[in-house]
C-alpha cells in the first residue's frame, strides 16, 4: 500500500510543499481510507489546494472572497461554545475568534478549528474565506481550511503589529480591524437613533486628507470639533457602509484635536481638501474595491435597458413589474425615473446609475415631461429610446461613489454635468500639441493627424 502511494505523495510535496505541516497528508490519507484510488485522491488534492492558490494580504480582503491562502500573526484569541437548537443533545461546538495581522493591517477572524498556535504565533491558512458579520469583514476558517503554524516567519513582531496602524485614508480598507489616522472634518451631521432602547445622538460625516475621503460615524460626542477641524483618531473600527469602508469612532477610540503647529507639517489643509475632487481615470477606480467621492469624465457609450420611467413599491422602493412587488405583492406603484449607462474614458468602462434628479438634469426632461412622452407614444420604450438618442456618445463628468463586484464597477452618481468648457479646453490642447509638432519641424505623423482632424 505505502509503495503505491509513495510516488503520489512525492508529487504532492513537489507541488504543495510540506504535506505534514499543512495537514495535506492527513487529507490525502483520509481519502485513501475512504478507498479512493491514490491517483484520483492526488488529483482531487491538487485541485483543492493547488491550482487556485491565491495568497492574499489583509489589504486585499473584501466581501465574497473564497478559497485563498493567508498568513498572519495572532494578535488576539478567544473561544466560546456555540450550541445550536437543533443539536441540543450534542456537545456544543467551539468557535475560536480573534485578530490576525500582517504588515498591511489587521483583521478579525473566526475559526471552527482549534488553532495550532496562540497569541504571538504566525499561522498559515489555506482555503480561508471571508464572511461579513455585523458589517465587518471576517476572515473565516472552516472545516475545509487547513491551518499550520509557521515558526520562521518574516512578519513584523507582535508589539509592532499590535501598535494600531497609522494610515492615510486611501490605505484604509474594509478588512481593517483597527486604524489610526489624522484627517480633516469636511462634513458633519447629527441624528438621533435608538441604541439598545435608548435615544442617542450619532454624528456622521466625511473625513479627508491629501489622499482621499471616507465617510465616518461617531457613537461618542466630539467636543469642540467642527467642520474644518483636523483630528487625530486612534483605534477606530472600520465597517462596511454601502459597499465601502467607513471609519467608526467608538467609546474605545481616542479622538484629539491637532494643534496649529502640528497641522502646519501635514500635507493638507482644510482649504486643500475641501476643493472638488480632480477627475481620475477609470483604470484607477478599477484597481480598488471601492472609492468614495471621486469624479470621472468620459463618454456615455451606451444606455442600458431598465433606464427611463420605472415604477417603485410605495412600501420598500423596490422596482416593481406590472404592479407587483416581490415582497409586498399587488401595490399602487410610484413613478420614478433613472438612467443606467456605461461610461468609458479610454482607460476602462463602468456602469453608472443616475438617480431621478440627475437623470432629469442630464436628459433635460423632468419626470412629468417623460411621463407625457410615455403616455403619448404607443411604444412602451419611448422614453428609453429617447434617452438613448439624446445621451449616447455624450461627454459627461460625474462625481460619486464606486464599488466593484464580479460584474465590474458600479458607480452611483451624486452629481453630473456636461463639461462644455472642458471640450473647448481639450480642443485647444489638441491643437497646441499638433502645432508644437509642426514647430519641431517634424514629420509625417503630424500631417497624418491633421489630415485625420480635417476628415472628422
Ligand atoms: Zn415592496
């Protein structure tokens, strides 16, 4: 028997490394014990642990990730017993929870397996996945995961990793367990909410530094802090809000004002961060899971079906079909208008949703005017066709929030405008480039481009 499996084990070792340490040998032997032929067992192990070998860092973690490898140092570890109703007779399962960190950040985890290490140790997890728990990202270690202890890791020491990590806003990711940052308050608003039956005041707003902006929520009073204040935040939590990271200030978070002397040394001021965001390229948006309050300019290359007049459920605002809500059944729908379109800037493309006010602005017709068109025309797609005719090919600037999924980038516009003056600037710029080519005494290429322009 051993002779039969030895060559397969050798091959697996070559492909996957130390089989004992990673627990792959045990997995292989389990299959053999179930009378799986050795070559089939080998293939199945290779499929499971070999091909899709993705090694991720904390900064790469986002919702819906599965089957990846992760190495981190245990910063915190606890356990509790979980007894489900159905299995009341059985002995309770143990759930191990805590925090894992690498040089890019720290993340909460939960594990159904006892870990082969304790606080301070580095562990490697194969077949890890991400779960969202209370709007936070959790690295999950399940029955199918393999966990091993790494004794010679190059990760920073426990004390270095435990010191909460100072980050610029652009580096704060959804997975971050705890962050420190220095930022300016750009927007501030207050609302009353019920927290555990008690009326409390919650502060929310927008933080900014020289790298970007992020929404924040504070569950504690921020005395003496107002729009324009520059604050130091130590030990904030990150939660996911509308698909993007949001900084949460809790009672355990320390917030202090940054004095004028220290503020002078910063790379930003309230005036510099309060300016409208400079348009960025879609390829940059595509390189990140989400971006908050950015602007982009490009051409609307297509208007997607589902644009135009829609009917919404009065209870839940879902889009309804033929007076039927998926949740509330037969309802009296409320008319609404929206536009979904694809914007392309030459570096990439993305799907953009324009809610009613913006749809009215860029289409140039109000909802009421569009309704008239819908009722006066026999075609039920009259408004959609009209929007397509009017908007396809237009050059448009938008500002809003992006988030990425397996279907690509979706961008929700919060403002949109037709940058007329921008077209003039672009033509002048183009002519200048062609002109300077000519002054250089060059060559056929400028003649060719000029020809191109005359033709167009
Ligand atoms: Zn409904």
